[in-house]
């Protein structure tokens, strides 16, 4: 995390650890209330998988990756999530996989790639390790999505989120201490300013957003929920447009392709059935 003049405040490990700790602490009262819902060690383990694969591991991988690649590149690579979600659902959970769904995922991925290329936001100052970090993170997301959908249907989205964060609270605290977070807060200039932004990011962009996303997974298909990742670069472009950034005809065309991919993967099979 950096100030406007490029001054370092927190390292990528510190940012990831604090995000997890803050989000877990905010959700802890709700997790304690929901503990009685866990009736076996298997359910505890499955919630731990969701916490680790859906939040803990990707948070460190993404913060590391964006030290070497642009947010646009990260958004493009994030489109691997629905691909991995389909593969894991098919291989592990014997989920039916239609050719139309595969086609929709392919169209959506092409749209994301074209959108990023059209925006020319594909800087790469790092190496293959930064790219691989995003790919591994998307694979972890896919594991979490399928785990929620196929094994944790008895839990509400709020319970899944709060309990999974509670499980990763201790390792997050250990990593925060290992990377000297308390010392950084005391010593680093602009540390309190950075903490304010981290609190907002952790509460709104992590805890609250994950609750909504997990709710989406429980009430819809894994493919539909994972297709949300295609919308991340689209909304990034639209927000930039609101703040005065230019948008070209190629970006508009690419967004149309993204939406077409989402439609083909999620809605076209239902239309054809009717």
C-alpha cells in the first residue's frame, strides 16, 4: 500500500494479513452465534476449506501478484475462475457440463481479454510467479465455490462467511505478527491513514462483499456465481468513465462480448429447453 506520492506504507503481506484479521474480527460475534450450526468435524473442515481457498490464500496471492502486474492484467487472469469452477464441478462433484456452458465461458474469457487489451492496461513488471499467483488464486476460488454449493447447503451465507473467517483468524494473526504489523503501524508515516482505507476495504470489500457472493452461490449455480468475475473489469471501466476517463468503441464491443458470454453460459440453455 502506497501514498499518493508513491511512499510505501504497508507491504503486500501486511495488507493481506490485516484485511483478513479485520474482516474476521468484525464477523466474529456472528460466528460465535453460528457455532452451534457446526455438528461434525467434517463440516468444520469444509468451512475451513472455504475460508482458506475463498479468502485467506487468494488475499496473499493477489496482493503479491499486483506488485508485478497491473490491475487490468489481474482482472483478465481472474477470468480463469469460471473455467476452473466448471472443471472441478465436473471432475470432483460429477456436475453435468454442457457444450453451451463451455462455449459461454470461452466467449466471456475472450471478451475479458479483449477488454483489457482495448484499455491498454496490461503492464507487466514482474515475472511468471506473479501471473501464476493469480491463476492459483482463481483455482482456490473455484474450490471454494464448489465446496459451498455442493457440501454446505444447510448453512446460510452469513454463517458460511462468518464461520469460515473465524477459522482463518488465528493464522491471519500469526502472519500479521510475523510480518511486524504492530511495529509498522507505530513507525510508518501515514500508517493511520492507510489503516482507515484498510478498514473500509476489509469491511465493505471483503466481509460484506463475501457475504453477498456466498449468498449468490447458495441460491444459484456455481457457473453463474463464478461468472461475476467477468463483470469486475467491466465495472472498473464504467467507474473510470464516471470519473472522466475515456472509453473507446473497442472497449464497448468487448463488454458486449462479455455479457454475451454470460448469457450463453447461464441463460441460453434454459431458453433452448423452453
